[in-house]
C-alpha cells in the first residue's frame, strides 16, 4: 500500500489560504472606498495561483493581475468567465488575438502594443489598461508617448490607467510624491478611466495614493509592506524539512562541500532534505538557520542541491531522530527573516519555492464575502 505523501516528503510547505484572505480584507479595508484587486503573478508568488485566486474570489475579489499571457490563460481556466484578469506585460507581437479569446485585459505599455490592440479585427471582450511610466523607467508609455496618444486613448475600449511606484516601501522618498503628481497629470488627460497607482507598499502611503483601485501582491502572502516597522500582515507559509540523518562530529572536522566549515568543538549534525534544487537559496550557506522544537539551529557549511546540514548540538534529545522536522519558515522565523539571512527579499524567497515540496493548503473559513472588488 502506498505511503502517505506527507509522511514520505522530504519537505512540507503549508499555505494558509485563510491568512491570504484575511490579508486581502485588511488591505481592502485600508484602501476603501477604493476597490482592492489581487496580484497572483508568478504562480501566486510561488504559492499556487489557482488556489489563491479561488480563495480570494470566494471572498469577493473580482480583479486579478498576472504578468504574462500564459498565466492569464491558466487563471481564466481556473476561475471561469466572471473575474477580470489583466496581464501586466501586455501583448507580445502577434498575441493580441489570444487576449480576446481568453477574455483577458492587456496592459498596454508602448505605442506598438496600443497599435496592435487597435488593429484587432474583432472587438475586445475585455477593455485594455493603459500603463503610463511616471518614474520607474521599466514598462509603460513615456510621458511624451502618452501625451501623443492621449486623444486615441480617449476612445472606447480603454478602462483603466495605471502606473507603478518605484520607492513605495520608503514613505519619505521624494520620488513617491513626484510620481503621484505625474500620475494625476496623466489622469487629467484621460478623465473617464479608472485609476490605479498603489501596490502593496503604496497602500500604506495613505489615501492620496489609493485612487479608484489598489493592487496588492506580496503583502497578500505575508511579506512586510512596511520594512522597518511591525508587519501588519498575517503570516501565510510554513516550510519544514525532514531530518534524513544524524551524526556526531568531533572538533576540527569539516562539514560539507569545500570543507567550508570546520567544527570548533564536538557536536551533533542533522542533515535535512532541502537544498537549492528546492528553491532554498544557496546564499543561506553559513548564515541560514532552522528551528527544531522551538530552538534555533544554525545551518553549517554550504547548502547543497538536495541537502542542508544544521548544528543541533543544543537541541532537546527527544527531538533528535530521523523524520523530525526542522522549520525554516514559520512562527519563529518568518519569510522576511529568512530573506534577510539570504541577503534578498521576501518576494524572491516565495517565488523560488520549488515543486518538490509536499504542499498542504489550509482553506479559509466558510463564511460569506466581506465586501467586493
């Protein structure tokens, strides 16, 4: 008889859909009366776009954002015909008709995309979104391109004007106010369009940045939208790796590839089934940690493809056995803390999570929607 998948998994990733819904509701309340969308690109920031979007749709969210066309097509299949789904990167050459077929709203970022959209033989079932760049200098119509196209963009078929803040996580940065001013000026040229400027951190800049709609992403998944301050979001993920082997080691012996760590005293090592093939960053070598029975256990030496080695010398002996779980993200050490250890950001930790984990989804409580997007 096959064994239980959870019991044979090297590592387990638990995803609390109820926490994601709670985070969306918190952000929706903070942004009200602006409506609250949800960004589920990169497979729901690594957590499963279909699961996440269905939970949010059940809570009342009706506007979703993805990055690329294939993400939009997959999400349409998962959600059905009703919710609005927009694609940030817009139509690549030759793909505009596929947006119509899947009832997706393209975000138009340059004059070529605008022309491709206008050149469709059949009317779009979902109106387009116009992206004006106000200072990020990544995607979007430049100020000159926007002004030149404004008269055409006032025709039917365009629903929303968006831009993207570059420094929203730094409330005092002067570029925030400059971008808002440029966005307001652009909006005056297209007064009939819904306006959307703020993503996760932008919501916390205050009502002046909310306009008609906000579009949180990372904050939904528990990443702190206010670095340096207490995280207002509920934690969403718990990641644990199973101990494969324990060994005693003497002073002066080395650990792992390259003999990169040398023991300064005798100890006990636990090798756990997680590595960079699972999306756990190699940059955590020598600096990462886990938690075993409530005690911090440092990662020793180099993280390898499938395995990580922890110093469990000080752990309770009752917890030291093959099959015990070392927690890598959880109550004691959240996603932002793990990111800081790796020298990166929570976004990268989440989106790198691999396919080898046994995934457990905790469903949101059964209750009616609290507001709609």
